[in-house]
C-alpha cells in the first residue's frame, strides 16, 4: 500500500471515531424497552440498566393534609388521669357497744373515782338507762343522733383499719359525763391530737381530755354505774 493511501485511511478513522462514540452514548443501535423506565442497549458495550424505584408517596400529615418535607410524627395521645382511690369513712353503727376499736381490751388498771360512788349513787341511787335516740345514750348530754345541731363538734377519733370515724361533742355541764370529768379533775379538749385521755362511753361515744397526775394519756372505758374508768390492757 502506498504512503498516500495509508494517510487517507488514517484520516477517515480519526474523523469517524467521535461519531461512533456519540452514537453509543445516546443509545445508538437496536434497543429493547423494559417496563419501569429502564432499557437494555444492544449497541456498543451491551450495558444493562436496572429499573428505577417507584417514587415514595408524600407523607400524610397528622392534620389530614400533605405538606412537603413534613416529618412523619406519631400523634401523642395525652395520658388519661389516674383516679385516686377515695377513702369512704363511715360513722360507727349505733348500739350498746363501748370502746370503739378497743372494745374488749380494757383489762388494765382501774382508776377509782375519788368520790367513791357506788350503786348509781351519782344518780341518787336510780338506775340510769341509756336513751337510744341520743349520742352516747345521753350520758354526755342531750344530743339526738338524728341531727346533732345542738352539740358542738369536738374533734373525732379515726379508725383507719375499720374505716370508721367516731365523732366527739362538747359535754353538757349538767350531764353525767360532766360529773365524771369533775370527779377526776379532767378538762375536756378536742379529740384528734396524741397523748390525750380518751374515754369511751355508752354506744361507742368518746370524749377527750388533758391528762393529769391521776389519769395519764391513753384509752379508757367507763363504768356508768360507779363513774369509774379502767385503762386499756
């Protein structure tokens, strides 16, 4: 081959190479279309393109609308308030019981009344019978159980174990209870604070007094026959 002919062939190859490369980059040659936007090119290097992933749906707002770029946030459910247990205190059932939550436990020291009453002597020898419609049978005063509007509430004793409240009322000056306190030199005070003299009377009635040299703090049960008190065992 002559020198001039080789020069012509080389020039043709140099001019034709960019065109072939341009055709390959633009999918030149035969091609098969695939679903989902991908294609398989049979020309040039036989490159296989994978199908593109479907576009994700827009995020749904917790308000019911779609906002661009809104973060997917789980709505916060407010905590339901916890109902606190309610303490249902009840007043003790009326009856001839005495001593409240300590009944049956008064087997301690007997503190004799300084007046030495005997045989209902404090009541002129007449047997005293409790009146059922009165608080404490009327021993502390004429306070009706249907509505103690005439009696001044003087605190209470709370029995948390049995869920019961034992109310106390101010003693009437002319009552047997007033005679009892006078004999022992006791002064009534509101029930509730610790270290008091707590005297349980008829029908689970209760009064409280400041302690003195004769009667120390604690629970006592009274004997209405002799106006005598006995301490808790």
